[in-house]
C-alpha cells in the first residue's frame, strides 16, 4: 500500500507502552520534520505520557460528541482532518460510525487503506483544530500547518497526534453505506490516553465556527451504561 | 399500522404552525391523560411556542452530540427513549444515523413504523431524561413516568415532546445496517424549535450517569459549514 521509499522505521529508543511498535507497518510521517531540534526528547516525553485505555471505555470519549481529528496515511503521506459526524455503534469491541465526505481529501485514503486514527483534542487545541479544518491535504502538509505532532501508531500506519488527550487506532469494518452516504463503520483496535491531561474539556461544533466548550459535569442516578 | 380504535383525532383548536396537522395520521398518545385540568390551555401555549426550523439548520442541533429523546408510536401506543448514539450524515435534506438497540423496546416500533421524533432536551430536563432512560416502555407509560408532554407531530404519528426546545420529525430511509448494527438512517422531514428557550444548554453523556453540560461558546474563523 505504501511506497517502499517512504517507509520510515522509527527507532525504539523508548520503552513503555509502544514497546511492540511494528516499525515495518509504520509509514513515513516525516517525524524528523516536526521535531527539528529536540526530536528524541519530544517523542520520549510525548510517548511516555500515553497510556493504553481499555477498549470498553472508548464510548465515554466519543458518546458526548466532541470534535475530533482523523488521521490517515496513504502512499507514504499522512494527513489529518477535523470531524464532528461520528457516533458510537457498539461498546465492545468499540465500533464507531463516521461520515468522511468524498469532498474531503482524506476520503480516498480512508477508503483505500481502510484505517485511520481518531484523535480527541481538548479545548486548548481549538485554534489548531480550526486551522486543520480550514486547509486541505491536497495543498499543504496539515500537520505542519497546524503545528500538530504525529506519532507512530501500534497497529496501523495512520499517526496518532501527540497533543490530543486520546487517540484511537481504527480499522474500517463496514463499507456498505460508503457509496451512498460516505459513512464508514470503524472498529477501534487500540486506544491511548494521555494521563497528564486530567480533566480535558472537549469542544462541540455548532456550525460556522461556533463551538461549545464542556461546562460543568453532573452525576445522576442512571442505569444506562 | 395502527389499531383503528386507537386513532385519536386531535381537535384543531389552535391556529399557527400546526395548521396542517394530519389528524388521521396522529395516533393516540392519550394527551388528555397528561393535561388533566388545563388540557387545551397547555396545548395551546405549548403549541404557540413552537416555530418551524429550516431543515438546513438541523445539523447545528445534532452535530454537537447532545443527549436526545426518541419517540415512537406503534399500535396506538407512544413511547420514548433516551439516545446518545447519533450523528448527522447529510446537511440537506438532513439525514441522521442513529443506533437503537434491539434490546430497547423502541426498536420494534421504529423498525415497524419506520418513523420517529428526535427531541432535544435542555439541561433543565436532565432528571426527566434519566428517568426515561431508567425505565422501559414494556412496563410503564414513560411519558407519564417522566412527566413529559406528548404533542402531535405534523407528518408522522410519533409525538413531539412539548418540554424539549427542538423536535425533529423523522422517517427511516436506510435499513441495510439494521440487522448487523441496529443502525438506522433517518431523514428529517420537519423540524420545530421553541423560540422561548433562547439559549438552551444541552447535555452530553459520558457514561454511567455522568453528563457534561454545555459551557462557554467560542467563535473561531472556520471555513467549515
């Protein structure tokens, strides 16, 4: 699926949760471009901050409807888009339905590679999120444009985003509604959480650049999972 | 689809937006049970407060991922459930994908009648929303249990909910993913908005009775619709 020249093995100079990183499976997101001076230090610290999240907890991230980022990697080139049209479909294994419009540059990558990462940004990243939404991977390197840091995934080629508090490695498992609705069903294979971002507030898109930031949290006696 | 005996024509003693109410299409939600003393007054005031919302604006309600209520009407009996697993699929006509589990009593009604209302509650209704989620239409009349007020829809039999700030009359347009994923695609036929609820804050479910209430609104220079 990827050009041989673009496969960029990421050295294992970190321990921890990415121990089983499949380097051969990791396509070149030109990480060195994004860590010009403190490459290894940044990567180590970013990687060290990521912990595996139980798959059964994934729905707690997506069910509230946050704006997310979706990364792909196609023909050795990583890309990222913003997305608000997604919903949980199943708890375990976590299944997610999402709409990636064929007008989006990411559509072809998602359809061809059948994999992506869903990254969940906290409100502090709102400006980056909008920057990512305002340009196209057809014209620019969106990671660079938005100042986002791609990190290797464990199971797939699409990169994680270091700044996001959660990252979900996904595989497309259902395409029957792609032709008519651009709707994909994904299975989350692996989920990561940054424990240093303790109570991240997410953002929710209301259209035309209006976003609502998470406010107070309430706890009610619900029997629903 | 409905027992003849259960069709309960609602008198047109109100003018305004529900003028073209198709009484023959409206099944009995036993409205008189919910307005024991001030039936006509309550209905008039509730109806008077509802205005049609342009279909092109529907995505602004659902895209942020609020907890919603879903009403159905099957064999003359109305029911309501809570739902968080939904996403926009298309702007116009507005299409919505949602997961209604076959474990939910509403599943059979939705599959058989191919119609429902999506009602969007503000945070003040959080306790009612949880009450609706904590019981089943198999055992109780959930409108009564939660103290919610059903109102006639214009195009379908499923009732609107008077207390909700928005109500969307929907028809099922896609069932290919129902058998495997309990996922329906709906088209919004008609949308209503209560203009008296000016800046409603919605709630977002994080699992196990934890809800996040909308906080501050931010406006960024986005090119996304």
